[in-house]
C-alpha cells in the first residue's frame, strides 16, 4: 500500500488542522511561531535523517511510500516533520486550554528534568558506538538542559502533556515500525540502537519524539508572549 505513510501523516494532521479554527482554541494565532519551530526542527532533524538513511542506520520500505525522494528521503518523511509536530503542538495547547492547571510544581519539574538529563547523558555516553542511541540521547540531554534553565514553566506542563501524546505516538509509530502490517514502513539497523522495543517501536523513538516536540514548543514559547503559554 504505497499511500500508507502519506495517509498516516495526513490522518495525524487532519483533526488538529480542522480544530485550529475553533473560536475558543484560536490555535491559528500560533501558526507563525509554529512555522518557525517546524523550520528550526527540520534544520536539525532533516540532515540527521539524511545522514542516517545514507549510512543504513535506518531506511524506508518502498512498498509504503509513493517513490518520490528528496535528498534520499521520501517526500512523506519530509511531511512527517510538518504533520506530526503540528498535531502534537496542537494537542499540547488544547490540553492546556481545557485543563489550565495541568502542570507540575516547579520543584518537581526540575527534579524530574534533571533526572531525565542524567539518564539521557548516561545512556549516550555508554552507547557512544551506537549512532542512533548516541545522537538521540545527546540531543535530548542538551535540549532538556537548555529548556529547564531557560523555560522551566514549559516543562511544568510538557512533562504531563507528553504522556498524553504517547497514546497516538504508539499507534502511528507502531504502524510505521511494523505493528498491524506485514512489513515495517521504517526499518532500523539494530546494531546502531539499543535493540530494545516497545512493541515494535525502538525505545529511542520515544526520546526522539520527546525532543522533536519539545524543540518546537521551546521555539514557540521563546517567540510568543507569556500570556500565550
């Protein structure tokens, strides 16, 4: 089914995009800053993606995408960095709209954040010879450290909203990695990761998602006024 990856992207985007015009949510007011967030994340994640693809650290099953590639990446992979951050950022702000008190105390936030930073750092150092693990956990270490020092209030809510985002994450990423279908859409060279799977999903993917979404939110909240948080 060559349309599968495209349909996963568009399906993830469809409901958040429609509800972006909701008069109470008014998510469209964040489009400019979200666009800058997506551009920033693509400047980091796309070169990484191209390098990993060219070096066989991961790749794409031609049975599940249209066949058009740009810099060795399927066009659907480029769309991934637009559709998924859009859907996740929308989810974050929608949850905060309906549950404005959904946040941890600053003390608990910093404690959890520094524990995560320590864990990310330890995993990256002990797996320096595994490209996906090392790059993924190193970026997570650096970004989380920056955010906890510059925008700790973002992590107060994000550490909770990300738990909600994990539900669609396991569905979409599960399909991409082979759940419910005959072959995976995205395959991984397990010598370059921890070879630990959550169902069919490499554990690194959850950290990848954490960093990708957090980067977009950090850019948005660095641009927007405090009342937009």
